[in-house]
C-alpha cells in the first residue's frame, strides 16, 4: 500500500498547478502527515539520484515538480516565454522592501526609498510578484502590499522565514562611519 | 571638479546622496549647485520633450542639497541647540541612507534568487481532460481587473535582450534618404513647413532624421529656413541654387574627411 | 551525453501541454531520430517497471506524460475538492488575449504569447469560455476564436466594450524609458 501512496503522490504532482501543501496529500490519501512527508522526501531524493530531468521542490509552502535547472538552455529553445525580462534596480529594491517589511502601505515604501514608487509597485503587482492584502481582512482598512506565493516560488523559498537576515546586507561599520563623517557639519 | 549627475540614473534624493557620499568623490557641502543645475539644464535641452517627473525629481534633489548646505553655511545664533538639532538631523539622514544601502544590497540578492529560480520551470499542465469536468468553475474569483492585468502584461511591448549598438551611427543612410525626399518635395512645392515635411510620421526618430536632413540642405544653401516665433513651426523655402545631388556629395566628403565618425 | 539527452527529454515532457512529436525532440536536442526514439521507449519502460504514478504514452503522433490509470479515483477526489477555482497563468493570459484582441486565429495567440498555446485554447473552449467563430460566416475561412456569451455573463460584462482600457494596465515599460534615453543626446 505504501507503493500505491507513492504512485498517487506522483500522479497528484503531475496534475497540480500550484505547489501542493502536505495537507492536500493527507486529505486525498487519508494517511498521516509523517508518512506522506517521508514519501515526498524519498521521491525528491530518488529523482535527484536517478538524474531525472525533473526535480521535486518544497517551495511556497508546498511541493511541486520543476524541470532540472541544467535543462534550462534546451527548454528556452523550446519555449521562448521563459526568457524573462529582468527587473530594474528600483523594482528589485521595492521587492526587497516588501519582502522584509511587508505587509506595508505604499506610502511606507515611498518613505523608505525617499521617492515616489507607485509605478514600480504597480508593475510588480502586475507581474504577480507582490499583491494587495488587507489588514485583518476588513474592508475599508488601509491597502497593504506583501510578496505573493509566486514570488516565494520563484525565489525557491518555502516561507518568508527563509529570507537571510537583513543585517547581512547592511553596509559594514567602516562604510557607515565614512558616511557619517561625510554628513557631519564639521567635516 | 567633475560631477556625474545624470537625472535618469538616480531614483530620488536619497539615491543621489548615497551616490555622492559613497563615491567619496565629493563632500556634499562642496557640491556646486550651480554646476549641477547647469548640467541638468544641458541634459534637458537635448531632450525631445520635457519629462515632468524627472524635472520635479530634480527640484527635490536640489532642494535637499540646498537645505543641507544652508544648514552648514548659516551662522547659528545659539550654537549648542543648533548643533544638537543638526546632529539629530544628521543621524536621521544617516539612518535612512544606511537603510537605503541595505535594501539595495537585498535587492541584488533578490535578483540573483529570481535568476536562479527562473531556471526551474514548473509543471503547469493541470488536469487531464477526463477529469476537467470535475474541477470547480474555472473563472472562480477571476475579476475583470485580473483579466486586464494579464492582457496588459502579455500585450505590452516586449523587452528583448539586445546588443548595445549605440556606438554605431544608425541613421546616416536614413538622413541621406530624407535629403533626397525633402529636396524632391521642396523643389515641387517651393515652400513647406517642417510640420508638413514630417507628414504623418509621428515617430521621434523620423522627425530627428528629417530635421538633420533639413539642416544639411540649409548648410548647403539648398533651402532657406525661417521661424516666425519661438517654438513655432519652421518654414523651409527651396532656393533652387543647389540640388539634392550636390548636398549628398558634400555630405559624403564630410563623412570621409572626418573618418566616418560624424 | 546520452544521460543528458534523456534528462532533457524528461524536462520537455514535463512542460509540454500537448503530445510532443518526435521531430520536436530532434530539433531541440539536435540528435538523430532513432536515438531519441530509443530513449523514449526506454523511459516508457522505466516508468512502467518502477511503478511510477505517471506513464509515458505515444498518442496522436506524439509523446506525452499521463497519470497512471490506477490513480484515477484519488485524482477525482483531488479534482473535486482541491483544484483551485482560478485560472492558471497561461489560461488567464490566453483568455485576456482573446477578450482584448479577438476574434483572432490560434496562430496569432501563439505569436503574442511567444509559446504554443493550443492546449490551453482547447481547455478554455471545452469549459465554454471561448468559442470558434468564422470570419464573415463563410465556410472555409480561417477559424478564429472569440470569448463566449457565457464568459461575458460570468464576468458581469454587457459587451466587450465594457472591458477597462488596456493602457491603464500596461507596465511602466523600462523598454520605453530605455529607448527614450538612447534618443536623448546626453545618454
């Protein structure tokens, strides 16, 4: 019966259009989480060891099949769509702010960057990388933005907890001291 | 001192300030506002039209610099209080700059992550036909806005990665063609406005090419130019003294003489 | 290098929405038909022997991955309860194109999306959201697709004129800015 569960897991992964949460497997298969989780890990390792053209990844709170990154050049030849246009520096900054400080209001983004960023926010929302959420699900509350599940998926993150601590990106003490010196009125 | 203040390169005053400070090229209190202003005006003068966003952005930058500078230059009547206030302002500004630099760095990390993630292509084929009828209503919570957003993205002009060919002069042939074309039109009508000469071609590149062609014709003495008022339409009158052929020969000579790098 | 070809074949099968003709594999991989055909047979037998949840079948002149028939009962349960009630990104894109640019030929959709979309078009037609119309009601004219009355009704639109103007939803194209910058002498 374990073999069968494994088979059904693979079939489910084949028809899924989003990362599938562990809970979905549990419900469909009516088996305990621990067992299914073990099977998913086993499958992932299996594909890896057998050098398959697909990989199983746990991202954005679920499991999904992806093509192996080594195959990307051939797939680009097959599907032009995947040559994505790159984001501007401004867009990446806003995306980082929303990932680390979100959910937050547009006005807060503007304030953090010291420049009006509504256009960039709109572009990111249209690309599905960020989305509007409402505080406490009440209507009439302030409209806040947060990163989307699609963003997590694209980044290969399971949740926002997997983001590296922001402190890693801070300029080092030396650079800060230098900035400070240059800003001092007595400089 | 050379300042590299290009409006399009900076996203607001914090960005500019961060650049000026981290480049270690200038002390912000030494920044010559007059020079920055002149450089900016030069850049604006070369643009086909004035970008309101960039212009107001510049005003914010200039005002920020002016504020910082005046705070430093003005003698303070009550040194202690003023110093404390200045220090406080400085700390606030410093904190914002550090934040700005941090998120820029984080953005670079996000960029690398998105690139890496882009190499993984998800399976998104979905249910097989025989199961399709079991799935809930496909439109579900899809709104008109979702639809329009999808259309906006997929129908927007596609950004294709391309070689930077800006060092190649792309319009020379077109200018020649335009000279022949304009000379023909002017010889027939004897007098035409620039607007007429551009005809129904609203493309900025075409307008530029025609303008350059008109200047060449003027330089060679083939046309006379007149402009009734500032920003008004330009009238071109065919002098009949020089033909298009001669203008072209002259242009070729010029190109050869300057090593083809006009 | 054979291993790699096998890997790329699997990756192609994973992303394909329709059966892939042998010629497609040849084109992408630049390898002889006989070699690739042998690999496909090998893969098919592989999946069968390993008792995978998916099978590789040669149908309609091409190769495609299907779920294993034994898994059907579980997949039905999944389809009923867990398929998301929203369109996939690809389906939404095609629907948007047909709504805003239709009636148009399938080939035009593929061109606009930069990727073959026949499978998605078929799905949308099957669900009654788009339908075939004939130019000028003549027989033999090119087959065009347009959104259906059912689609309008479901979206709460009176006619296609009620769609919001597209210009509001175009991203702030960095491309346009870049072009502008290149035209300006100071760039």
